[in-house]
C-alpha cells in the first residue's frame, strides 16, 4: 500500500471517493452531481450516522463527519479513538469492491482528526495472509490524500512501516520466528539506514555473564542471541535513550509448564522485542535527531534439555543472585540482564517493553498498558501518559513503593524471581528495578494489549502493534 499526498488529484479519476467533512452540510462544496446531492439529502434525513455513502453507476462516494462537538459525552482522546474505528469501518465498506485506488478529500482544513482518521483507515489494511490465501486482505494499492499536509503523509507512511513490521514478527509462528530469525530480521529491517545492528551469539552472552538469559535458554535446543542497535546520527558521545525489548520468541513456561489455553498465543511473548524493533525502524527511516540504542535479548522458554529448575540460583550480569521459584517468570530474567548491560551505556533514560505479567492484563484489560517509572522529572511521565492518550495506546502508572521490596525477598539469594499471589505486575517491576543502577527508567508492561485472539476494529486479530506509535511519538517529543 502506497499513501501519497496530491492536492491536484482529479476526483473524476477515482471510482472510490471519501470526503472528510465538518458537517454533512459541507458536502455541498464537494462538486457532487445532482443525483448524488439528492441521494445524500434523502439519506441524511433518514440515517443519523457519522458517515454515509452514495452509489452511482461508475463510482461510490463516502461522506465522513469529523467533529467531536457532536459527541460531547466523549473526551477528545476517546473521540479520536472513535474516529480511528470509523476509519476502519469506512475502509471495510469502501474495499468491498475491486478498485485498487481510493481518493480521500479533506474539506475541513488542518485538523488532528484528519490524521487520526487516516491512521485508522490505513492500519486497517494490514493482514497476515502469508500462510493462507483466504486470509490475505484486500488493501488498496494506492491511497491518495487531497488537501492534506504532505509531511503528515510521509510520517504516516514511515509509522506504518514500523507498525506492520512489529505485527508481522509477532504473528509469525515460532517454527519460523526463532531467536536467530528475529535477529536476522532486525538486520534486514534496518538495512539501507544509518543504524548499526550488532547480533551477538551465545559465546558473547557467556562472556558478558548474562546468567538470566543463559538460564532461560537452558531448556532450549536453539541458542540465544542478543541484538544491539545503535542510532546515533551525530556520531558523538552523547548519552543515549536505551530501549529494551523482551524477546521470548515462545514461552511454554519452562518446567512451570503453562496449560494449553495460556500457551497457544505464546508466540507473541516477544512483542516487546518486536515493538522496540518497530520503533527503531521508524526512528531510522525518519532520521530522528537523537541518540537511541536498542537492546533485544532473544530465546525461547522450553522445558527440555537441562531446563532451569525451581530452586536454581542464577548469577546475573550485574553480579546479583536470583533464586528461581517459577520457571514461567522468565521474561524478567532476560530483561534484567539487558537492563544491567544498558546501564553500562551511560543512558539518560532506560525504557523496557514487555508482555511481562498477566496481572497487568487483569488490572487494565486489553486496550491499555501498565507502566512504572523512577524518573524524577514528572514532565517525562506526564508526556508519556499524554502521548498514550493522544494515540489511544493509554498507559496507567503503578507504584514502586519501597514496601514492595519484601515481595521479592529471598532466603537463599539476593532476590527471588516471583512475588507470590498478589501484585504480580508490581513484584516484576521491583525485580527489574534491582538492575537499573538508579538510572532513570520506565518499565512498560503490554501484556494483554499486544495480541488479540479475536478481531477488533483497526487493530485486527493477532498482533496489534500496541506501543509502536506511543513510543515513537514519546521519543519525538522527549526533552532531557
């Protein structure tokens, strides 16, 4: 799918036309035929809807109202999300034919709602039909936007590259998307950009003494990998923002074996890694003028070979010891090593992303994420929440109070890797906190929001791409 801005496009050249209006009355400015005007008037009187369509012999026109004053019961951000969903609805309706191109005509001038509609319309065109022709979607080959800012369209094209890359990797089955495959895709995704991608093998991981990553990998027949991506457009020694993504390419639970109903979607347990790679793709393609590095530890978590056992004690990258009391609390182990390694890069901010705990999913359900932060600058935290609302990838802050340290206290080691029955998302965050060496740090738990078992509007079914738009726009506005 190609999206282009063309303010001189001729309406007559397109069989499918979409008009974005502030009110249905503005349709009179769309150079409609007399038949279209009569049909639209008749439909407007009988249907109270945010969009209507009129069919003629040779084309179909859709009229979409973008005006949050019509929805006073919704906040601005919630209305924006309804516009994304409407973009999906209009796409599904407009793609029912066989046309390859669509024209979207903006009649309301500069408006964030136009951008939001375009997001919903274009993200909806994603499909993962690699393994079945029946599942291949009917995306338009070309979306032509008239009277829109060309810079906005350029950014939308770039963001879609990152979102679709993330979704593809998460949707890929584990018999294809192994740790090695993911590492190869990281190299391929950033080929042709100025980003530097280093893929480290098991020997390097052993040299770094990453006991968490090595411990989880003990149950696998395949080796672990560690991907380090550097984006430093000025080639200077400035402090980077360091992104860390959990890369458990399949999670069987290790010896703490998951029941079947919880294991069937665990190819998605590398969603944090895929999200980070998607963000780095956008950063590099858009040439974001800031120093950003990404760390992605990769392995599967299986009960085979010499699998990590309950009661084992691991020595982590920073020298701290961890008692293993749940082999299915493995994501925090590989993240801990990566965060500890990240502190050696002298970061001005560490951000990790992970499908870490079912507790986070239970707390905020599937359309939001939980985050933790030790960042003193509240403007940073507020901006994360603001961007989350604006992109409708909302995040809810949970506490890091010192009293929760007791949750991971061990009688055998420096800490244990699970905190018991209550506060699961918090105990996982407190565990990670032990490996950030007091560096400014944000932990984003996207469990539940990264992968849907049933189709939902523009997010589709399977991988949602949650967090890619959030993190890129947060980084773009970050001032530290």
